[in-house]
């Protein structure tokens, strides 16, 4: 994972895919403590980016439903 894109520049699908790769690497082990911590931190940021995307999608759905109900 050299020069990863900032999380805010990734689509939901890109962030989710990279998060899955981070989890696989952490589960596989064999990384140094420093690398494991860096992976964990990247994973936390990716998970937060995914959650923001999902929250935004939920807000759009709720707005569309409110408009349809009016």
C-alpha cells in the first residue's frame, strides 16, 4: 500500500475494498508492531469513510422519502 489516497478521495467501494485488504493483512500477521499500528490506523480511517458514505446515502434516501410523502 504505497502512497495510499486520502480516504475522502476514495469511493465507498474503493474504501471498502482497501479496508478488506487491511483486515486480511492484519489477520495474516507477520508484520512489525509499527506496520500493524499503521495498518490499524488506516483501517480506522477507511471504516470511518465508509460510514460517512453510508450515512450520506441514508440521508438521501430519507430526503427522497420525505419528498415523496409530501
